[in-house]
């Protein structure tokens, strides 16, 4: 059994040995943290809860504790899960290099008499892949671009257009760039008390795409026109709803804008850094991979598919049935929003195609995560920034194989954990590392 400690919140985590592809995870939130949140919630509700005998008076803490204890603890469970427990779990799984074939599944939340809170998860994991280090000896000959001059013209036009867009953006904004519609904004959010001090020692880092749609108006009102480095306090309803759905809260949050990925231009420098390209000529050649196509797919997509096929031929990659079932649900849910879904569903072999695709995607995730941990590949903030830069244009989005759900849908109703995005970035970085190494051998 693995036992670790969180450096800031003193959360503890137990992870059971692998058994039938399932590992049990138990995260303990100490009573000191639970009590701080409990008391803070009570203080923020004293002026809003009305009770017989306390007309126009502030409700005593003891009264709230006695009459609303169950409701408050239910709320704290939900809040902790969204605010810090989920990201703590993601962070520790990555640090311990545990390959997970599907998103962790919350199975239970308990609390003891001392107010220690226990979050129980199931994770679908796999054993180490035998002889995976031999990947470096694979013979890989990726597909080559078509020699149409028009492809070069398209890439040149794209580069020229985005270069002009960047110059215009910087001329208009300089160092005073602010959050605008369709930008990605990175921010930290901290729960603070009435003295504007953090309630518990934690800052959650999130990303959000500022949509121009009407239903995103509450978030636009929070972030629009804010600069990098700006700090402000907000009790906006959309933030309350993000952390809990079952109770009306009055929390204050301190928000700090960490970064902006603008939609006004595609950063060619970030593109070159993402793929470790040292010259503009190399950048031009790389762009051809999404302008050239083969078998109705971009050249880049074909190269990735060929790589996975080669790896699957030489390594036995497990795909736990429970993970495949989870991935089938993810695929079907993504298709439900399509107007063509009823047509797809009526086609012969639809179920088998979904099954095969889910099986393939699980094996790809297991393989690439295993390689990431084997090669000790690290990700940081700039990797996320470069990843989201690719998502800002339909053409360059083709460079992203492991797309976050928000990128697939091209909308973002809720903020996304920075750690969740980093896992996708780790896969992309590992994929590019393997392609580059084998292509240059």
C-alpha cells in the first residue's frame, strides 16, 4: 500500500495494490480542514438563514451546528471534491507514475465523529508493459507529404496572416493585453474569509475559454478586460455554482489572472517551441502536416496512427474491459450532440465500431502514459499554453491528438483544472517525443 502526504493541506492518500485492474484509493481530509470550512460556511450563512425566535438577529453558530449539521457537511463534501480533492488525486497519481486507463470514479464519502472526511475512489489501472523500453529500436518510416506546390502556398499564407495578426495585436495592446472573448484565461481561485485571508491553505488553478455565447455571460462579467497579474475578489453566482450545486452559498473568492492565450493571433513562436523546431523553415515544413492529407485524414493524423499501429504490433498493450466500457460511454455522449447521431446509430455495425474505437483509445492512453512515465517526461505551464495555442485555429487543432473534451466541443461552460489539462499535454509531449526520436534514427 502506498501512503503519501500533501505538502500544504496535509491530506493523506492510501492506494491499494493492483487487483483485477482496479485499485482502491482513499483520501483523508483532516478534521482541522473540515472544521475550518464548516465554521466558514456557518459564518457566511448567519445573516441569510431565518429561524423562529431569531427575527432580524444573527443566528448563533451553535444553532446552525445543531439544526443544519447534516446539510452543511453534505455541502462541504461536494465543495472539497471540486475545490481541492480532485486535483490532489490527479497530482499524486502523476507523481507516483500510476497509469490510469479511465477517469477515477468516486465511490463513497464518509465522515467520522472527529470530522475527518474520507473520499473513496476506484481507479482502473494496469501493470507495467513488459520490455517497453525497447520502443527505441522500432523501425518507423512515417508517411511523407505530397509535393503539391499549393500546400506550400497555403502554409505560407497561414504564416503570413498570423504574423500580421500578432503584430497588430501587440501594437494595439502592448503590455496591457486584457482578457477578450474566445481567449483562454488561466487563473487561481482561493476561498477567503471575511478578513480576506484564505480559509484553508490551497489555491486551485484553472483554465477557462471566454465564450461569446449568451450562457457564458456570467463568466464574461468576471473575467472580461482583466489583465495578467490582476487580483480581485468575486462572489459571482457562476463561481458558487461551479463548486457546489445543492446549496446557496455566499462565498468570496480571490482570483488572480495568471495568463492569457489570445484568440486574436496564432503564436508561431509557441508552435515552434511545442514541436521543438529551431528554424522558421522547420516550422513551415511542420505546418504542411495539417495542410497535406492522406486517406481523408491530415498527414499528421496519419503519422500518429501509423506510430500506434507499429507499437501495438510489437508490444502487448492491455485494455481493461471496465475502462473500455467507460470510454464507450464517453464516445456515445460526444455523439449525442450531433444531429447525425440517429443516422450513425441505424448503420450496421455501429455498436461494434464504437467498441473497437473505445478499445483502441484505451490502449493508446495506456501506452502513451506508460511511455511518459518511463521516459520521465515533465510538463509545465508553458506546455499547457502551447497546447491551447494549437486549439485556437481549426487547422492547427489537427495537431492535437489527445484533445481535451472542451477542445473537441469547442465550447467551455465551466473552468477546467490545470492538472487535467497537463495530463493531456503530457500525452501530446510524449507522442511528439517518440515520433521525433524514431523519425530521426
